[in-house]
C-alpha cells in the first residue's frame, strides 16, 4: 500500500483515498454520504484544495484533488476525526472508523490525471453496484454528465482535455468525456495502490 506523500506540493494533483477498518462500511446510509460531502466542503474544497472528481463507496472513498494550501493534510485529518465522531455517536460505536490515516498518491501527468478520473468514476460499476457508472449517486460523474449540479466541483480541469478548438461551451467535451469513461483503459484494479 502507498504511504502518504508529505509534504503536499501546492498546485499538484493527488489521489486521496481511504477505507474502513477491516474493509467495513464507512457509509451506512445516504445521510452519511451527504454529511461527509458537507465536511469535505467545509474543511477542504475551496480552502485547501480543488475537488476534481470523487466517488464514495460503501467501505471506501476516492478523491482527485489539486492542492492549493499547506494546511491540506490537517484539513483531511479534521474530516476524518469529525466524521468518525459523528458516525460513532449516531450508531453507538467506538474506536476508529478508517484503516489508518488517508493515503495519497501524486498524479504524475496528464494521462495519469485522466485515467485516474476514469478509474474513480468506474469504481461503482467495477464493484458490481451498478450497471452504468453514471447511475451511482455518490460520484462526481453525474455532475460531469449534467445529472447533478454540485457547485463545489472543478469540472473544467478534466473537460478542457476534451474540448475542441473553437467550441464555446463544454457540451461536446462532456460527450467525449463520457465516451472516454466508457472505453477500455489501464487496469487500475491490478495495481498496489488501489483499495476495494
């Protein structure tokens, strides 16, 4: 498993992920997901990082972020602590919820950035939770395809790669991104930094 990268380099993109202790659930009901997203927005998005893509699975999460403040790591720790306390209180449990500190992997270039976004958005389909990745409600793919309207997601970072010269909006880029998601890509599920 990848060890956390420290310090985070301002302006760089990172894959941030973690899972539940013993691969146990971290999200037990829909309200848990919304609470986690509210915490993410409160502590991280627009403060210490830009959120490019995410997926929240029953027992783990993946975030694709661009770091923009030195306090990023502390912000993620606040989310973990706050979320764990809330879950423990709500469900009468105690002890850690996550399998240690969050993991981080620096994105190494444009191709890595695009393929990681595909991996994140395909995660629910590959786990057998949905037939079509856009049907998973707790993912940023719905935002990219116009199904959801999250105002805290930076969609331009990915869509600019799919926008053709002269296009005045992102409608064509959205369609091309959808096709990119649906095409065969690198098999991330056989690498050592992926969690299930």
